[in-house]
C-alpha cells in the first residue's frame, strides 16, 4: 500500500519535455531570491506571528496592545516583532515612550490575504 502511494508521485515513463524545461530554466528564480522568499515564508510559519500580522492589518498597534490581542507576553511579542522587522514585514514609529507597529507596506497585506483566501477555499 505504501509503495502504491509513493508511485503516484512519479511518471510511469521518464520523458523530459525539453522545450518546457528550457523555457522555465530561462526564467528560473535565482537561488538567492528563492532563499529570501523561503525565509519570509519561514518567518510567517508561526501562528503567533500570523496573528500579529492579522492584527496589524487592522491598524498600527503597540507591543502592549499586541500582547493583549494575542494572549502572549510583551517579551514574546517583542521577539516576534523583531523577526518580522528583520524580514521587512513590519515597521515601527516612536511616539514618546511607545513604539507603534504597522505593516511595512501593502505587499505584506496582499501576501497575507492571498494565503488566507487559500485557507478558506
């Protein structure tokens, strides 16, 4: 039974479609861009960070707000925000003694919404 499922993942006959392969290879994503994109998805691969992004889609919030919203400690939220900032997914602005976080740009929300659409389909 296990062997049958494994075989489903392979062609029954090895035949490379050279024109298609050549075209895709011509436009293939460079390794460094693939690594950068994989790192973004890896960063987004945490439920708390997903919830932080979702909360920030509603508007800017400080660490205290995000900790309350996600039922997390401020220390934990701060750690997650640091990772999200590293990937340029969120940014912050200082107002007095507070840091207010927001999404870095519209691409982050667009990426998130597309993923969420896929989840709900």
